[in-house]
C-alpha cells in the first residue's frame, strides 16, 4: 500500500502512474482494450466472421442502446432503478402488434403508435405513481419493489391479453441484404439504420437542445438544477416521454428481428442494465455507447461459445464492470 | 500521569495528500497531537479540513503520506480498525441510529463483545450473557451522565437534534476512546447544550486523559476551549500553535480574509 | 421461460381435496424458509439480495447431482450442498457487497440468472432443460415411516404428502425461532446498525463488510434448504423452477408479512400461497392461461399497493424501516 509508505516528495512508481492514467482516461483504456480484443478475434477467426457478427451485433446493440438511454436518464434523474423498463419495450412491441397485425394498419403507423403509447404509459405512471411516491419521501427499497410489481403487472397483463404463444410482427424476416461482402437480414439492416438515425438525433438533441441540456443537468445533480430555476417537473415529464418512446421503439425493433412473447421484457432488461452500468449511470452518451458495445461484444462471443450462453456474456460484462469500475466507463468516480 | 507523559504525541500525520480528480483537496498536511490535549482544526471553507479529517479517520483513501497513532501506522487502514485502536470519530450530521432504541445505540459501541461473533453465541453463551449485562450497566450509567437515561428505550429517531448530538458523544465514549475526533460538534445546537458538551470534554480530558481533535467554525469555542489550534488553508497547515499565537498570525488572517491565490 | 413449475399432481376439480391444500401448505412452508433468508438480508442487514432463487438452485442441483451422479447418500449430500451454496454466497458477495444498494440488486439478479442459464445449458452436468430426477428414494423411505406414525396416531390412510408438510413446517418454525433469537443478540445488533448506516457501524469499530458477508452466506444456506424441499416436493429439479419470479414472490411474502418480522414471514407465505392458489377455483368465464396471468397481475398490484400504502406490511415496525443506501 503506497499510502502509508511514500514520504512526500517521492515520485510515483510506474504502476501508480499507469493506474492514474487508467482512472483519468477510462474511455481511452476501454477503446484500447476493445481494439485489442478485435485484433485477437480477427487473428483467430478471420476478418469476415468478425465483421459479419459485428454487423449483427450493431443491430442488437442499437436496440440495447435505445432502451438504455431511456433507462439511464430516468435512473440518473429520479434515482429510480426501474425494473419495469424491459417491460416497457415489450409493451411497445405488443402495441405495434395490435396496430399493424390485429388492426392491419401499416407497420410505420404501428411503430408510431407503439412510441406514443409507451410514452403515454411512462407519463401516466410518473403522474400517478412515481411522482406521488417521491413527494412522500419513499425509500429506495419501496421504489425498487414497486417497479418490480409494475413489471409483473405489465408482463402478465400482456400475457392476459395476448397469451403465451409466440407472435410475429408482419415483417419479412428472410430477405437478406449484402453490404461490403457481409450478409445481414433486411430487417436487421433497417433496425441498424433506424437505430443509428434515432441515436444520432438523440445525441444531437441531448448535446445542443435546451431540453437536452436540462435533462443532462438534472441527471448530473437534481438539487443543483432545481436551484437554478429550471422547471424540473416538466423536464422530468419530458424525460419519461423520451424514455417511453425509445423503449417502445426498441421493443418494436426487437420484435421485428425476433419474436414477441411476454417474457421478452425481462430478457432485455439485464442487457439494458448492463449497457447502462457500462456507460455510467445517468450518462446518456455512455448508455448509447454501452448499448452498442454490449450488442457487438455479445454477438462476437458467439464466435467461440454456444449460442445458448449468449446472455451469460452480458452478465459477465456487467459483473466485470461493477467490480473493476462501478461508475462505468464514462461515469465520474463518485464514492459508491 | 506525569505532565511529560501527557505531552507526548499520541497522533502524528505527515505529508498527507488526497486528490479528487486533478485537484488536491489536501496537499501535504502535517500535524502532531499531544496526549490529553484539546486541539482545534480550523480554516476557511474549502481548506481541506473535512477531507483531512476523513482521510485520517479512514473514510477516504489517501494518495500520499503517513500517520501514526500511539506509535502504530494508521494511514489508509479501514475505519473500524482505527476505532478499535481507540481513534473514534463523530459525524457532523449525527449518525445516531434512529431505527434502534437509545440504549441499543450505546451498547452497540462497547468494545470486546464476544456476542458479536456468531461462533461465540453457540460456544460461549455464558460469557456473552455476562458481557451483555456489563455493557448494559455501563450504557445506563453513561446515559445518566448525559441526562438521557429516561430515554433509554425510545427509538433514537424520536430524539431531538440536540439530544441526538449528546447521544452520539455518549456513544463514542462507550468505545473507551483514546483520541476522540469530533466533526463540528457545535454545529446546529443551542449555546447551552454547547456549553454542556464542552464541559464534558474538559472533564473527560481531566479524568480519563482522553485526547480531543475537533473541526470547528465557532471561533469563540475554538479560542476559549482548546490548548492548540491548527489552521489549514488550501490543503496545507499554515499555522499551528496556541490560540493566542494563531489569532495574531498574519498568514492566518490573510487566509481568512484573502482567500484565493 | 421463468414461470413456476408446479407439481403435476394438482387436479382442478379437487378444490375441497385435502391433498391440494396440503400441497399449498408445502409450498407455503418452502417459501417461508426461502423468505427467511430475504428477511435476514433485507429486513435486518439492509442488503437487497435479489439472487435468492439462484442460491436455491445451487442447493437443489448440488444435492441432485451428488446423489444421482456421484452416488452419494442423500442425507450426507445435504450439508455438503449447503456448504457449496454458502461458497457461492461468498463468491457473489465478495465483489458485490461493497456496491450500493441498487447495484447490488442488479448484480444479484444477474448472478441468479447466470446460475439458471448454466443449469439450462450445461447439459452434461445438470441435464439441461430436462433436469435431474431420481434422488428422492431416501426421503421416500422416511416419508413412509412418518406415514406409519400418522396412522398409528389415528389418521387412517394419511395423504402421502402429509410427511413432507410436517417436516417442512417443522424446519421452517425451527429456523424462524433460531433467527428470531439470533436477532436479539449483540451480533444481531451490529446487523441492525449496518442496515441503517454502515459508516456509523464502522466508526464504532465494526467490520461492516464481514457482517454483510455473513448475512448473505446464511441467506444462501436458507435458500439451499428451501431448494431441497422444492426438489423433494417436485421429485425433479429443472431450471425453470428457479427463475427470478420466485425471488419476486419471496419479496411479496416479505413485504406482506412485514420487513423486520421473522414470524410475519410464515404468515405472509401462507396467505399469499392460499390467495394465489385459491384463485384457480374462481368461476370465471376465462381460460386457464388467463387465470394464471391474472394471478401474477394481482401479485404485482399487491406489491405496488403495499409499498405505496403500508410498506411495513402486517407485522413490521414503522420505526425500523430505515434501510440506508
């Protein structure tokens, strides 16, 4: 332990300096680690496989990222660990199903409907449940358990109305598209496109728009933001609108590339949490990066392990990050 | 205890550095505390007093420096180890455990309780019971000294702010500390209560040779009740002497009036 | 994928059948043991352990593997399985107990799911989705003896699930008593301090981390014991039995009975199990699947309602509801 043994004036040892560097430039370190992994994979499995799986990973990653952005903002601003967020995605997927399969309206309308309905769900819950609980000074355990109760209500509500059979959105799942010698499902390609455009737009919005800046300010320090005269309750509502809308969109995209079933919410919850943690709680850009990163890494893992174990990779990443750097790659080193 | 033994340092810190991000909140602070003395740690806002306090009590990990307590190296060791060695701290925002009765708060603090180890509950039930009875008696005695005895069975959460402060001090004393570090003991309490606390401090010093270090903003208290005053500014110790010496030190006056630079 | 696997023996037209309610009672007893661990963790140490189902799985699978694969005697396998589970408690706890409350919740769920995933995929070891069966012979012998005693005591032709009911509740009550007593000791006092404010405990010389680890490992052991009863009850162990829904049900029992009440756990378990199973028999013009879904919707609403309006549950103490974060 250096602390007790270094007298003032002594120079830092190389290991100390390396660790300091790691602490100050985590993004660079993460990038470096990632680059190393990519190079090793390419050497082992060939550029084509790595790129192919990477492309698929971008599709899953966009979905994670969309889910993660909403979750991290809610988490960061309201200190709410929303275990029901995954079920928001499921809700969106089933709303789209309702509109475009049951009512046979165009899928684009279905997507819009999903986003609107999920955003509405978020707002209604904020007004009816989260807001009042916060006002009463509810503790963290109460909120977590309420979100779990909510998760159960949404998931099994979906099961009540739509049963447990697998359902499909009316999309073409077999057509593939070729890009630079790589093959990808047409739907997945669209997911990547939609995902990236949305995420880019979100990034721009968060960085440059007034609302975006306010959301980030609240996420950073709610009490401080309140003293600066920002109408926090409006910003909070807008946060839920975004969180809901993106969750709904992510759910539809996920349903489009796979299938709909009531458990899909929970299946998505943990990877989304992982993305949030990797990126740093409350950091929206971190969540974007974390989601994409996670999607890609999980897909790459299938190069050498059985597909059944894919989820385990997500857990390993989550646990590793929590052990090595709990504040995530982009988070600040707050005392945890 | 002879005067010479009283004046031996019980705690020494050297060159303590603590950085947050790129800024050194504590930038090479050194001090020495004599046994049986009452030392005040003062300084303008942002001087690093609280950070220094948290570092030497084990709640922050230092980046550099050394410290010894009773001759043993202590910097960087976890708080519970320091507490067991006799270096006990209180908190500015009192941490009276509100979900427990007052007497439980007190009994919690007693050292050497075999009943705190699971193993002993099974293998030494008699010893556990005996020590519990002992601890209970000591707790009630101490509560009596602080006029809190009638509140013994009340949940600590129902006490007033001032009573909680007294409870925290009483509880700290249950640990039989050699060095008691008080974090702004006068904050938020009325003058009468403050005087009582100070009286207790003087009595403990005289009767049990307890050493005190306290961080404080109230200058009257500092000047009137401490043997030594240590002044910090910008992470360093800029003055260290008797209240009178420190009061007239130009560097200290500048630090409080000037700020910056 | 994470639905509870219920015993196939239940028949729906047996509403008034004693056998059905004995079965409910067995589940209630199993839940009680399971949730006692949660009470120790959440109610008395302030640890949000959401991975209890994972510990249950480790206990059940360890026993099953030791008996069927390694040919070990059933009774010998039990303490070994408990030790294995406590070992997992240690592995999970060491890196995650220093994290703050909500991170711990996420980590423990992830760990629990990782365990279930392993059970599902490591086919050679765990039998995959089919699971393991055939470990219950030793128990069956004991059950027969107990049935014999029951007959001798006057109950002609007792239900063959009755012995399990008696044993599970005997164990549950014994554990409740033990935990209750342990709570009133100096050890229990330190736990309560850690629950509210770790720093305060540390400043008074208590190694908070060590206590949290002990708490988690004991909960793991309790989870393992619940796992044994579940396994013996179903006569097989499959991954589906150990999903997070089981943990969530445990939390529902916990908050219903009341955080900080060990005896409340038993009451909460009985009530919840009765309500959930009793719902099967409502004459509703809806399909079985819908009824099944409705049960969990109601569970979710109960959780929300309790947290909103009566967080201390039936027997909890409002003054002790301070779980520091």
